[in-house]
C-alpha cells in the first residue's frame, strides 16, 4: 500500500501544517471531464478513435478521491487533455469490486490507463495536477491503439490475460501462514506490519482457533495486544464505531472513513474474543461497533444497513462539543447484499454472546430482505438491493449470505434458514465452480455492461466458503460438503502465504500488498484447513423447543466458546430420525452433547456446566472425548 514512501495516496505536498486540505478553487463555468460508465460504448469509442481509456477508481467514502476531484480533475489542463485524448471512465469500487480488484494501483483513488481491450498500460494512485498533466501527455504521445505500443515506455506494462499466476511450491501448510504471522507481528502495538495498520480480523480468528486447541499463550497475547491497540486507537469514543484503518503503526492516527463491513467484522472478532477470554472490554468494543451500525447506518424502514460513511477529517478534528449531528460526514445509502449479510452475522453473534432479542430481530429482518429482494428468479443473488443491478454476481456476496443463514439456523433452528443455505450452496457450485477445483469470483451475465474481465479464483472467498461448507456438512448431515471444502482448499496449495488468488498475473495489486502486510486470505485459508483437518466442535442440544430448560441450555451453549463451533438443536417431537441417526436418546430432560471426531463428552443437562467445560478446553486433548453408550 506504499508508493515511493507515501501511504495510501497521502501526498504530503497537499497538506497544510494543520493537516487540513486546501482545495483548488473551481470555476463553475469551466468544462468538466465527460465521464462515462464501464460499458460497451466506452470501449468501442476507444477502439474507433484509437484512444486509451482513463479509468478512475473512486468511492463515496474516499477522502482523497474527493481531493482529486477538487484538484487534478478540476484543473483546466487535465480536463482538456482527458476529454480530447482519452475515453474517461469512472467506476465506484463498491459497485464493481471486480474492476477495482483488477486495476487498483495500491490505494484510492486509482488511475489506470487501459487500451480498448481492457489491458493495463500504466497506473497511479492520487496524482496532483502537474504530475497528472505529465502522465496524460506521455501516454497519449506514444499510444497508437494498443497497450503493446507503449510497453517500453512504462514499468507497469500490460500483462497478457492468459498468463496464470505462479503461486509457489505445492504443499504449503497452515504452519507457513502462522510462521508468516509471527514474522509480521508487531509486539509493541499489535497487528501486523508497520504502517498503515489494517484491522486483521481474519488473522485474529485463526490465532483464537489455534490457541483454543493448543493453549499456546503467545497466540492469545498476539490477539489481546492487537484488540487492545485497535480499541484504543480506531474506536470512535464519541460517535461510536471503528474507523477503517490506521495511518500510524500505533493505531492512533486513523483514516476516518467508517465502513459497514469493517464494523461488522470487528464486532464479530471482539465477540469471539470476549467469549474466549471473558474480558468485558471486548464486549464493550463489540457493542460500540454494533451501536454505530444500528444508530448511523441502519435504515429502519428498509430493514437494511447503508454501506459506509465518508472520512470527514475536519469533522473528527473538532472538539466533541462542536460536533453537531447535521455536520456529520455523508453516508453512502447503498444496500449491498454481502455486507448486509456480514452485518447479520455480527448481530447473530451478539445475540449469542450477549443476549438481547433486538439483535436477533434485526438480523432476521435483514436476512428476510436479502432473500426477498436480492435474490433473482433463477436463484441468483444481486450485489445491491434496490437501484442498479446490472453488474455481475459476486462469489463474496454468496459466501457472506451462506454464512449468515447458517448462523441463523444455529441460533433459531428455523429450517428455512438451512434450506436457504443449501440453495445458495447449489447456486455457488453451478455459477462459480471450476472442474479444476476452487470457485471463481464472478459470474458475468449477458446484461453486464462493459468487457467481461478474465475470472479469477480468490483465496479469501474460497477459504470462507470452505469454512461454511464444513458447518453445512454437519447441519445438513451431508458429508459431500466436507469433501468439497477439502478439495476447494487443496486447489490453492502453494498460493499462500504470499499469494491471494489464481488467475492472470499482475492482477490484484492492492490485495497483494495487503497480504504482505497482514495476511487476511492466508489466515482464512489456514483457519479453514484447521476446521477441515481437526473437525469442528459439534454441540447438539436434544430437547423440546418449547421447554424453558432447553432455552436456558441453548443460551448457555451459544455463549460458550469452542473452536469452529457448530450448534445443532433437535426437537424430539420433530427431529426423531436425525436424533436416532446421531445415536442420542430422546429423553424428557433437555441434554447437550459436545462431540468432536465422532466422540463425545459426558452429557450435560445443567447450563452452569457448559461454561465450566469450555474453560477446561477439552478439545485441546482429544482423549477426553470418548464413545458413550447413550
């Protein structure tokens, strides 16, 4: 994420001593750049006129994207050059993550110069006016219709789309990922790498799972130091919620945008840590993220969450007493299906860990809206709910939704949630699967505008999918899902810890930088392998749903931590066949069976015993599990 010593496109020359921006003044009567969308007409124009495309990747929450609009893209010289010699295309990175991942140059805004076949010529992050003029003149001066004609002029020349990435030697294991995390770990402030510091929720999930099994205190220390540092530096004590990342190593210089996905992911991570450690401060941190989501990003009428809130640096630098609500940074009111599903997961985890029916009801409403308004007649899942839906379908949206419905089924036992999870899984296999193993990131439709980019197999989404398939195999009693999870992870042998995807070389530049800094996809991959190889802790409650004792036992089970926990609730009146298949008696007293690898602990009927068992971490010593004659 660095470029010539700068971080995330933070150009020092554009900042005053106070840190505030001095935007270039604009003349309302001057011309503007004639931006187009990513569509067929733009590429046809580029080919017919032998002009390169100027693709700008921007976001509503991106502070420096706004700065570039006020400076470079408001400069008369830049405007004239772009309109005369280029085909300008503007893309919102949240609306089209497939385009963002392939052309991101290491931060936002990103500028990518392409030929009419969508091949990269060169690119930059934020570029001030003088440098922008030089770049545009240089590219247009040597371009004659193809990226090949300017390859010698730029270091970042186009890479043929057919060239596959080389992941490294086969047989990479989760141990390599853990070793890399130890190497990157910042023992002083937590997190991984130096700066900028990204909240590493995937890595924290891996470390917590490994600690639960091994008892290695160094792993838990890495988790706690990181969580403590993020809470001290990134959590907004006034408006609540977490900022997106830190510019500084010590977490105390945040970049002020707030994202739904960031807050949902951090809420889930803090809740898991609260269950594991019992520390109240982690509950407080999770509640801060959830309160922000529900108070600022939640649309009660739509029962959905908005996408993000702008950085608003000047607002956050004001004293608290001067921060008036009407001056709060603007909000992107787009509803993204995958991010809403991730928010539902956080709410369901909050209900499990903290109680509170409001969390459960909010999650149910979100998931009902997703199923009712984001799904297509063919069983597909739209990227956005309401508004434009012309882009491709994304594996990430499906994976987040699958995880959410599985979480809902474990909490409520609602069979509709399980059926929806199975339906999503079938559609994932049909639309994204590859016979060679693994799943592609996109499913382009005939109506998708612009050039259909080469599909790639992302390590992160495939790993999260594999984790979900392990849970589904237990809950749906279908071992083929477990095998599919294993095959999916095996398809990426040799890719982590450094690689992030299988696909055209030279793509996903920003994601590659992130992988080197804090290892998100490698951590998810290692964590999924841990779940596949060692199996989840399967906790089965047999008792009538209407029995208050069953409800108390379920509440205690949901609150207690276990690695890769799968909770299944079975009613003797409705689930006789499943209870018999598992070999459990259907007695009058509600009973919890904690099992792993086909063996179980002694049955539990008293809710107070559940936490005691979790505190002893029996899954760290498999011999404690035995075959019981129930």
